[in-house]
């Protein structure tokens, strides 16, 4: 049955990257073409989409390119918030081109547009002083030690589940999507456009004196920023796509248990118990809890290829409001 529901859909890194890949344009674009097929399946069923995405690997690589340019050719590097903007443009282009091609092939009359999106954060957020968000590639022990020698000011964290070290940077909590962007996104959505927005969690900016916007050296978690957008748009569903089939308690232990559906209260309880990794599932659970507590009907965490069955309630983890 056709639906006119609005889904805010957050793409995880597996929409572009696979383990062991270098992240070439050809690799990323190939995965995005596959992802576009799954998104078009939803569109054929009548769902309206707003698409958000992460940029952890891409922005990390962009930072390294800038550093290499400075070291080898004395090309001035750009600050991190500008690198986030760069990644929004490049990833948005891949999504926009792949999805537009797919829907044209299927005969769907839809236009896809990418909105360069700023997200307001609190200039006094303590997280700006504490690196916590992984960016860039996974490094083996040898590469990690070499990079640490070259950049003693960098902070790293080991991800034992995925077998490597990653650089971590500050990650403030998003307050809201910048006014101009959120109003433009709403206007486009109401006019029938498919919108790509809040790439990489949005470009982090603070506002001073009620008018002056300044970029900050940080990245915002894309699921938390996507929740702010989904709540503002009054989305019918908030969907976070990743590389596993939902959330688990006691993950990768003998007694692990898949969570088919949890309430917002249960989600907060699990977060307090430390059941979810801060670098991956934790922000997704928090974003889902916030969405339903802010009035959203349901948040869903699912594997990318299961997107249709997840929307139908046949896979993934569903978060609903309740005790």
C-alpha cells in the first residue's frame, strides 16, 4: 500500500565504505549506487525521504590530505569545520547523482537536492574540550605509533571490536539546525523534493552576540544531528542505518541479545549501564530515545540492506516512547 509518510534516514559508513577498503572514489561510489537501490525501494512505496549521512572516514582522510599538502607543498590547510563542509559537498554529490540516476531509471518523478547544513552548538559545551568522536581510517599498531610520533597533539582511541586505532576529535551536542537551513529544508520537503542534509552531523558553528556565526574545530555525531532535524520536520519515522541488524545488549558476549523493540526508558537504562559503544551504537540509541521523547512516533536502527523490512517492522531495533 502506498504511503506518504516522511522518513528521515541517516546513512552509516557502510553506505560508502567496507572493511579493508582504501576509500577510493570508485569504491565509495559503487557502494552508493547499491545504497541508492535500497532508498529507491522506499520511494516506490510512496515514502518521502530526507537523507543524512556520516563522514567519519572521509573527513579524516580530508584532514590528512590537507596536512600532506602543507608538509609537501606548503599549501595552507583548512580548518576542520571547512573540511566537514567539503565532505558534505562530495558525499552529497555521490548520493544525489546515484539516487537521481536510480529514480530516473525507475521512472519516478523526483528531484534530489543537497543542502550545505550548519548546526548550532553551545560554545560552552564541555565536549569541545574533550576529544571523543572517531574520524578517519582504522590504523594498525605500527601506523598508529608512526602517526602519533608525527602528530603528538592528536588523540586516539582503540576499537578492539574492529581491530585498530582511530583519531578522535571533540564532538559537541547539537542544539539545532541553523535557521536558514532548516527552513529551506522544510520548504523543499513540503514541495516534494528529496533532500540530502546535515552531512557528517552538520558543520559545527557557534553563535555570538545573536548574529555572528563562527565555525569550531569539531565534528557532530550524525545521528544526534539527524534527530534534531527529524524532530523539527515532524518525521513519521527516524531511521538509522548501519552495518549490523540492530542493537544488542551484552554485544559479542555469549549472552548477547538482540533488541527487537525497546521503550525510551529502557534505552536510557541501557545507556546508563554502558551497554553501547560511545563511538557507534551509543549515539544511535540516544538519538532514537530523544526522537520519541520529543514526540516522534518511532525510531529504528537497522542494517542497510534490510531497510524495507525494517520500515515494515520485520527487522532492526525499534524505539518507542514508554516506561
